[in-house]
């Protein structure tokens, strides 16, 4: 699930950069807000549940503590970059959106690579089942009771078949049925992101 989510963030980053030259940047607002919300939920859950659990593990070691501190610092560093995109999309200096989107996405992609290289292997090696469950519960609580209806189709938008199969295999039969018959069709009817006219 974590790697699928990182792939979704990379997909959205590419779409943001590709769409940043659209004539009316405010039209990108709904897609940006969804992207921003899911990224913020994921990083908040890591900062309040996953990284602290690893930090206080016996024998965490200086190198691991340094890695966890770097993850939190990178999360904090993304916040002002996202705030600048918020400002550009609400009418303040919209012509800077391509530059701001590129800066944010460069930082985000570097963070995702670093997390996958250093922090996720640490988490997979050290976190126990209960700690993963708490981490997942925090994310679900932040999503809200109806959050899965939008989150799951967004997560799996364009995902490879094996990723879709593995993620859907984690869900209950009822949730899979809702995904296939209600949530995904409703999501696919939306016109997501707007690429600029190249003519």
C-alpha cells in the first residue's frame, strides 16, 4: 500500500507539472486539493504514528534516528512549497505556477526516493503488526468515514494490474464490490487535471 501510494504521488506530481501552464490555473484547484490532502494525511500519519514508534524501539541506533529526523525535516520542507502553490491557484501570482510546481515536485520526488531507500526498509524491518495497525488507523481517521470512496479510485488510477490486484486483495469483499460498481465509475466520470492547449 505504501509503495502504491508513493506511485500515486509521483503520478500526480507529473500531472501537476504538465498542467501548470493552463490558461486558468484556478481550474486545477480541485485536483491539487485532492493531491495535497492525501499527501498531508500520509505524512501526518508517518510523523505522529510510524516514525515515533520506530524512534523508541530498543537499539534504534544513531543512523536510524538520523534517517527518521530527515524524514520529518523533508515533510516540513514541503509545507511552504505547497503553500506557494495554494497562493498561485487562488489568484496571487498565478504566472509563477509552472516554476512553483516544478520546485515542489522536485522536492517531493527526492523525498519519496529517499524514504523508499532509507526509511521504508527500516519500518518494514522494525515495526510490528500493532504499530502498522495504528499507523493505518490514523490514516483512516484522517480520511474520514467516507474517505475510501474517493481515495481508493484516486490511488489506483492508472496503476499496474498487479498493484490493483494486491491493493484490492487487502480489502473486504463488500469494499471491493463498492469500488468496482460505485466508486471507480463515479471517479472516472470526472475530468481530472487540465493540460494546456499546445496548438
